[in-house]
């Protein structure tokens, strides 16, 4: 059974109807670790050693966040800068994350139509996410297309529940997926 690390980065969770509902649909399972970065590091002082250990203990790494200025919130970007070190996550001898799954769980205030070539934002969320995909490739990880929920500011409660159930199913499917990872805690 695969082990999932949910790296959650939402600076104002109390204002998010969608993320609060998603969190209620995380399966209660020993193989899923929920890790709230803003709760753990409100001062942005990241414990790099602890974060590396968490990464090594899991097969699938899911980055869950609201789309802020076409990317992730500041703390998640800061986390990547510190934790995904050369010589550990990538580069010569940097194989700690090889074979692990990388997937983003993204919520967007804008509609699906707004994130199209002819839409208001001129690019798709997938196109805006190329830097995540490239980072995953650099770390020799298995990048998966993002799970995206659009138009979050206007969603009806029933639609939010439906999206949360899709999210729950995604997590359940990842739990049963066989992931090949050659790394151990000795790589820290």
C-alpha cells in the first residue's frame, strides 16, 4: 500500500469553504499523513531535516493549495527552495525522491473558461504549472496532472461536496497504487 503525504499550504484556511470541505474528505487511514505547512511554520522557519524525513517516508507527495498569482502560496515556494536541495533531491547523487509521485491539488477562484487560451488568463492551469512539472522531473519524480477545482468563489455547497468526493476517491486510488521507490531514511 502506498503512503501519501499531503503537504497543505493555505494561508487563510478559515476563509476557504472548498478546502475545509476537502479536508473533511481525507480518508482516515494510517498511510495518509496530513501536514499543514502554515500551521507548522507560521514563522516560515522550516525544519528541513524533518521535512526531508517526511518525504522519504512517503510514496506519493501531494501539494494542496489555492492558486495564488498563478502559482503556490509563498510558504510552499519557500519550502521547495529549502527542502529540495541539490545533492539530495536532484543533481549528482540527488536521488532521494526518485520514483515518488508528485501531484498538485489546486483550487482556483477563476472559472475553467478563464484558464483557457482564449480566456481571461490566456493559459491553462497546467501551463501555469510547468515549473512544478519541471521541478518534479528534475527530482526524477513521477509528475501527475493536477487535480483542479475551478470557480471556487461561486460554487454551490452541493458542487463543493461533489468535488470533495472526487478528491476522496483520488486519495483512495493513490493508496492502492503500487509505487516503486528505492529510497530509505538513510538518504537524509
